[in-house]
């Protein structure tokens, strides 16, 4: 019979899911921010400045999402 307790790997899976969703929210925020900048019809220099601000956020959100997915995969493979 299987035990009903929560294993550390289950916690790793759920923590990875939460971190991955946090990264996904960051990506959605970046998409919305660039979309707003496009609708505002900035000139070329203003658009470049806005995109330079968004790129580090986008990379950070992507890294967070990948890190969470790696945690999920490790948790699944070890459980």
C-alpha cells in the first residue's frame, strides 16, 4: 500500500510549478508593456529606450520560468 504523506519530491514539483507560473506572469507583463508602447506610437528613439528597459525583465522572467520547469522535471524523475 502506498503511503499518504507528502514526499520532498512532491514539494519540489509544486514549488517548481509556482516558480514557473511566476515566470510566465513576468512574460505576460513584458508582452503587455511592449504592446502598450506600440500603441502609444513612440518615435524610434523612445521605442528603443522602452525596449531596452523591457529586455532584462523579459530575460529574467524567461530564466525564472525555465528554472521552475527544471525543478518540476527533476521532481518528477526522482519521485
